[in-house]
């Protein structure tokens, strides 16, 4: 039977970014995929990571910068980027901040992200 998600679960993170998970380990108990809406303030960034999941980032507004071993991709509103499992990436946003949707396969879990300190 289809499962209605009436409201996301807000997941606290440092740096002012807001994560609203609609499907995933926290909200629906789903381990195969996660879908979250992200709101990142101007200048937000996070440490590099080499995750064990594929991640699709669909930018709704602003700009998401993806640093990778081969260079840098600037992903604007209306564009998406696919980062494959095992690729080292580092996400940040432009001066206006950004809103984007992240889809992870399998579902995001902190222990699968392998963030660098």
C-alpha cells in the first residue's frame, strides 16, 4: 500500500543548513533510497566525503558547487549532478545560498558518507 508522507523530518546539522527528509532511514524507515529537501545559507560548505551511495542533486534555486578529484562543477538552478558511490566530492553553495533536492541510493546514513575531518 502506498505510504503518504504528510511532513518531512527535520534533521539538525551544523552550519545553518536545513535538511527536511521526506523518504529515508529516519522518516520512513527506507534504507534503499532517501529523498531530502535542503536549504543552505550563503557561503555554506561541508567537508569532503567519499560516500558509499550514489547521490543525485537537483538544484531548485541558487548554485551548488561540487568539487571532485577532476575539478569543479557549478550546478545552477534547473540543473542536476550525479555523484557516483566511491567518488570523492565536496559540496558548497554560492553567495545567494541554495535550495536543492538530494536523492541517495542507498539511503543516506552518516556512517556511509565517510566525511573527512
